[in-house]
């Protein structure tokens, strides 16, 4: 991870000097992670693709404002967070995902794709704040203080959101893991 930060720092410094290939290298390095993060927040591939492009465009336009070039990753996630939240505020409530995976035939062993769908569906049932904190911690691997920086709130709030979100996920996914309750049919 130290090498990546040094490399990001060097690429940012080169990109600030007008070296487009350096910025293209940053995009190549971060685009998959950024797309996956945005996809988990929006649940729509096309929205995630559009937002990803917007994030990298804004990052390029504001690269000079990045105080610490070694912190490019968290800074990029902050831009992505802002873009995703703006996008989600514009969405209509009826665009919410329908919970189909959780509770469907819980007595049998689930295929990996079904598990993924169940987890994604359960994530969609969390509040947006809890969902994003859990995604940043579990899927993206950030530390609590880094998430606090990205979301611009205290680390204690982030810890609360993550632990509450994980508790709710356990509760939502419990029927899938345990199977049906005997005699409840």
C-alpha cells in the first residue's frame, strides 16, 4: 500500500504539470474500484458508469486543489460520495430496489450469485448513511478515520453507522443463513 501511495503521489504531481498520461494512469488504476463503489451505492450500472466519468472529470479539473497528493484515493472517494449523493437525491422513491433475494426459498443451499443478490438486496435496505459506511469499510477496506475524512463526519459516527449497519445486515440475512423455522409454514 505504501508503494501505491507513492506512485499515486508521483502521478498526481506529473498530472498537475500537464502530463495527461499520468492522469490516465491514475484513472486506469482507480476506475474499477470507483465504478464498483458507485454501483453499490446506486444499484444501476448505467448510473455508476455516468457517475464514474463525472468523478474523474471533476478530479482532473480540481487536481490543483488536492492538498496532499499522496491522499489521492480518499480525495477521489470524497468526490464520488458527493456525486453519488447528489444523484441519489434526484432519484424518485419508486426507483428503490424490490427485495426479491432475501426470503426466497431459504431452506436450500444458495448459489454464490444468489448469496451476492441477497447481500446486495440487504444492503439496499440499510439507510444510505449506513450502507455507504459499510461499503467503504467492508468492500473498499478503508479505516474508520479514512471513512470519516471521505464522508466528512466524526470517526465515532462512522463506527456507529458501520456497526449498526452490520447488525441490521445480520438480522436481515438471518433467515437466509438459518433456513426456515420448523413449523412456521
